[in-house]
């Protein structure tokens, strides 16, 4: 499949994506099977939550647009106290904590692309939300942050031989045990996260 210069951005929800659509002056171009927004340089796909949705959206992007790269943006929970609300992290390794390899307890590991100059973190991806403090503590032995989509985006991108990058915003910490807290924090920090991505990451991508 021939590649063009388009960047494809995968985000789970419009709650997370709305400020980026405005900042990048994107227009809605299609209503199904996925909600799509586009400008001259990027297409943004609202995948829905979870690994299956993320994998389908990524495959759809690769087959429909043949992008130069795939980027997954969105919220992630901190598994320990050292990652604070609103911080942006560039993910350098993803594990699937709910899908061990057959015949062993080894966790599946996916390695995305990494750009220099950004603070990095390890991410765990699973289909079940990790909010409980004990669950976070156990998972913190393997990762810094947790989400519900990134592993599927990376795995699908690799299958389609398309470079993949991940940037995540901390939306909750072990102190936040309610889903309402996560939504509130996404609302608070989503604009600054989107602006940082537009100001700090996109110029780097244009140069490579």
C-alpha cells in the first residue's frame, strides 16, 4: 500500500478530541462506520472505547487513507503517585495486562515509535477499566500508566507496516476512584493536552 503524507490520529471519544478538532481546524467528513474529522495534513478518527474498537478504527484508517503514520492520543490513568494530573507522556512500551501469551504468564509487549525530546512512560492496555487502588498497585509493577486502546492501535499499525506513536494525558491517579473524576479531569486538561500536541509534536512530525 502506498503511503502519503497524511497523519492519522486515533482517539477513543469526542470528549477527549473536541479541542484538537478546533485547534487543527478540522471539518467533519464522514459519519460512519467511524466519526471522522480532517484537514489538509491529518485525519482524526473517533474509535470508541476498548481494544476492538481501536483495532477496527486503525485498520480502517490504514485501508482508507494509507497514512504516513498513526498517532494514538487520549487519557490514561496513573498507576502510582509519580505521574500527576494533566501531564503528557510519550509512550515507549505497551503491555497487555489482560492477555498473557498462551502457555505462559508473559504479557504481550508492543513497542511503538518514539520521538526524542519528550518525557516517556510505559503503558498498560486492557479492556476493563483499572480504577481500584489495589488493582493499580498490582499493575504498577509492569507499567506507569493504563488505558484501554493503545496496544490495539500499535499492533494493528505494525500489521499494516505503518509507524505508530502514542501520547497520553494523565486523567486520574490512585487518589481518584470514581469515573466522574476521570471525566471531570479530561474536561479540565484536554485543551492544554491538545495544544501541547499541536505546538510541540506536530512540528517535529513535519520535519521528518
